[in-house]
C-alpha cells in the first residue's frame, strides 16, 4: 500500500529568497537598459557627425574651406577661379613698372613685363584648395577644424623669370666687372724692365641687385611706391689685388703721383718713330730721392746711329729736316708730368715759336724744348722716395703719356691756365727761287705761326704750406711761312 505524499508548505524563508531573485533580475534588466542608452546616443551622435561632415564636405566640394586666408584676405567659400582672378588683377600693377639700372655712366633698362613679374594665382589657388584634402582623414579633419576655428593664413607667391634677369645682369656685369690686377716689378741693371701697377677690380653684386629689385616690387604691391621707372644704382664691389704696387718692390713705388699728356696728330712717320723711340729711353727709369733729373742725360745721343730718323726741327731760325725731330714732344710731356707731381723745376726752356702739336690738348706755353748739350729740362725729386717713370706712346691715336709713380706725400699741384699777354702777326710769306725744282712747282718748307708772350702759374702746397709758387713765361717769335719756287727749265 502506497502512502500518499504530503504537499510541502513554503516557509517564510523560501518566500524571502524568491523576492530577492525577482528584484535581482529587475536590476539586471535596468542595468542593460542603462548601458544601452549611452551606446545608442553615441551611435546617433556618430551618425549625426558623419552626416554633418559629409554634408560639410559636399557643400565645399569645389570650394576652399572656411577660415582659409591668403595675405590675410579671406578666401573661404571661394573657388580656384576666384583666387586666380584676384591675383591676375593684383598683378596688373606691374604693367607700368620698369627698372633703370645704372653705374657711373652706364645704364640699362628692363621692365617688369619683360621679367614676367606677377603673382602666381594658380599656385595660391592650389595651395588654398588643397588644405583639408590630403587624403589622410585625421590630418584633413584637423586642418578643417584649425581653419574654421583658428584660421589658416597662406602667403601669396610672387614670381618672375630668373633667367631673363640673369641675362640682363650678365650684360651689365660685362660692362662693369673687371678683375683685380696684381702688380709686377722687375728691376735689373739699374732700370725697371717690367712694371705693372696694381689695380683694384670691380664686381657687380648680383644677389644684392636681385634683392633690391624684389624689394622694389614689394613696395609697389604695398602701394608705397608708384609703378614708374625705378632708378637702381647698382651695388658694385671693389676687389683688391693680391699683390699691390707697394709690396711688389723695395723702392717705395706705391702709387701714381703725376701724369703728363700730349698729342701729335699730323706728325710725319719719321717724327712718330722718334717720339716713340725717345719715350722708350725714359720708360722704367728710377729717380733717386733728392736727385736732379736731366732729360738730356737720360735721353743720350740723338742721331741716325742711335736709331733716330729725319723729321722737322728748328735750326738756325728755320724749320728743317734733321735727326731727332719730335724729341721735344717727349720733353714737353715729361715737363707736364713733373708739374702734375708738384716737383721743383730746375731748368726749362720754351720753344722759339708756337708749335701746333703742343696746343692740341693744352693752351700755349706749357712746353719744354731741349737741345743737347746746352738746352735741357731738369727737375728735382724732393719727395723723399724713389720715382719711377713710365712712358706710353699711342701711335694709333697720336698720343703720348708720361706717368710718375712714387709715394704721395700730401702735396697738391695747381697749374694755372695759360694767359696770352700779347700777340704778333706772322710776317708775309717768303718765296725763294729753287733751281732744283721744276719751273712752276711750289713747295712749302716752313709754316706761319703767330708770335705771342704767354705765362702760366705753378703753385704747390701741402697742409696749407706753400712749397712752390712760380710763374713760367714764354716768348714765341712770329714765324714766317716759306715756300720754295721752282725755276728749273
């Protein structure tokens, strides 16, 4: 016989456990809900932001993002074409601009149009448009945020054609540039056989020139300079030689202290030859301190045997052919160099009559005749240092130059302009019968010249002290034209 089971009765303790489980389950559901809400909100926010971002990108798909400026001008929302047009208009200011480059008497002009000076609007447009479009999401996001919130400024791009500028600078440099010249000095057997004074060189500073041109264009852009011709004094720098005249020798030959020049246009070939030969006898001569230099002694014998040719000379009151015609051109030029150097003139003689050669680049009277042994040109070297004579004959242009080198001691020479005190007309032409010439042939053998009495002053000072004060006088006889008239039958 099976016994029937009895139903178990819930105790108060069992009832308490069931309520606890029910509350625990409710709490978990609430927790899940609480956790799900932020997630859903975040998801909604992300969807919103992504939607807004895409919408923002879509609005500015072909425009520059907000906050982007160029030269502090806002271009947000503008297209590439807007930027290009802006800088095309801005570049128009250079249309009338030009630059006149100059150095001393040399000039060259170039316009801004030739240099292709303008703003690169296309490049600025590309730079502005590329902000926020690199393809890197985070980088682009940051650039867009930075531009919108803080602003992003770009500098405009100015351009010109550097090749055209270089070509113009090449041309100007060819006019200005010269290399520095080292001194040469070769002394043998009491004479300077080879001498070249040092010379400073010049070089155009191309970088500085380019900077000055760009600065001018910037001034035009700012409106501080009108777009007109800009006169640019080119920066030319001095180049020093490695070997100067001073450190090339032990004689104190440092610098040029005096120059004398003369011209002999119209001279016959024999006279030109004699001028060059006589001048060469003086080239390279050193004059010792306190030495009284004698022209005749330095020149030596003048004859056909020593290489001189026949040319016109003054002899016995007539102009005749004789050996050494033209030597007085050399003495006159050296006399002028000694005056320019401020040296004491110990002996000087004027010509008997006015010689046209000596008045081609000077007034009458600044001349010196010589005729060995009695008529000489002498001057003293009182500079305290050696003097070096350099002679240069330019046969192509009929010019003669004497240069005296030494050490300048501060003296200043002043040669006054010649004054004609009085004049006398030349006598009537003289015709002399010549049985050696055919009948009817007339040959001029002497040329008329006005007589004159002239003077010029010579003053040498140093530190407000007068060292020399002298007046040179010349008395030129009137000279008669002489013609030989043929009588031979």
